[in-house]
């Protein structure tokens, strides 16, 4: 799930991977830093578990079915929160919502595709390239200053990407790697539109509602065309777990961003890659080559530098792609 930090000065998100929506929470000025770290680590565990469940479900459940069930569970949760908070569903910015939802859902589809066809650790790392693209987009659109740190972080990230795109990767994985990389780019573009919506005064929950609603409708249409897969008890458990772990990840992540320093929490979010690597080994017996591990480390360092470059002076509301 990707996390957006919106303020007047910083309209781009700080970090977080593929897929994922928002639940807003007020900042807790007296929250302990240890507790904040534990919330973010818990969120990383939930997101890694969600990724593992996506890969497990894909053995029997169709790609569009997974998208449908994930979006349906999320839209139900967000709709309930909107009702509880009495926010309302009506909007004056439907066109902008649809644009944001289209890009955000495309990012999610690419991220899911990568999770299904690549080792979990590799797919997760590719999803975390979005801070690299955010830095580039911010420089281009805002005409920001090309600092040495910015240039170094971007170049470091792209070296890591090139390593993951090494020539010896099988053709099938090479295509999936490019699609996973596309998810990072689309996530950065989606954040750009989330920032526009938040600046118009749209509540974050309403932004996520329309995002999930579009995902649900698209999923049901595509699944109806290709045919829904029959769910046995195991498959049902997996698709439910995808929705539950995704929502738990959002909630715990938001608690972390609401109570702690955004830079610290953003860097801790990269622990999702560690947990994904562990799950890949334990569940799927996936191991990483030294070259792939080196590329992942460079991408992580690049993302951390990009987060440090933005270093917000104060905590702000969180949102997701």
C-alpha cells in the first residue's frame, strides 16, 4: 500500500507499495517512538502476508477475480467508515476522482501481476521504486532544484533497477519485472492526483472509496467476461485474507504515520521487503541470487534517500494509492 503525506508545501506522498488505499487518523503527539515503530513493523508484516496470499490465491483464482475480491472488501470497509464518520459520498470532483482511480487501479493491477509472476521479494521491491519516480516528477513539474542528493538517489535507484533487469532473467520474468516497475511509476503518478484531490478539500476516505469502487466495478466486469473461478474453502480463505491483511496493514500503517516522524516511519516501511523475502523462502522456497539482492539493496537505499530529501517538518494526514 502506498502512503501519501499531503500538505501545502509537500503535495507528494512519502512512501509505500502497490496497491493500497487510505484510512485517516489524527496525529498523537505523545506517542512513543517505540510504539510507532512497532505499528509500522506490524503494517509491513500485514502487507507481506497480503502479497503471499495473492500469490497463493493465483493458483486457483483468476487475476481479475483477485482484483474484484480485494476491492470489494476494501470498499465495504471504507463505506462503513464514511457512514460512521458521517462524511458523505457526494463529490464535486467526480472527474478527478475517476482519473485518480484509473491510474491508481492500473498501478495495483501491475503490482498484483508482478506478485503473481515474480518472487515476492522482487515484486515488492519494484513496488517501492515509487519514491524514485516521485523525485523525478517533483523536479520536472515543480521545477525543483537538482541537488546532489536528489541526483544521487535517483541514479542509485535506477542502477538497482537495471541490476534487477539483468539480461539473464527468463523472458517471462523480464516482462513481469517491467510490469512491476510500471506499478512504481503509476503509483507516483497516482499520488500526484491524490494530492490534487486532497488540496480541493476532499476527505481521504472519500478518495479511497471511489478508488475501491472503480476497482470493484472493473473487477466484476472483467471477471464476468472471462468467467469467475469457483472458490473452494482454501481459495475463499486466501481471498478473504487478502482483504483482511490489506485493511489491517492500512490501519496499522496509519497509526504509525499519525503518531511518529514521517521520515522514520517511511524508512521503516521498507521492512516489508524483508518480511516478503522471508515469506518467499518459507512458503515458496524462493531464494535470491547475490546480484538480485544487490539490486534490491540499492533500490531500498535510493528510496530512503528520497524520503530523507523530503524530510517534512511536521506530521500530516496519511493517504494511500
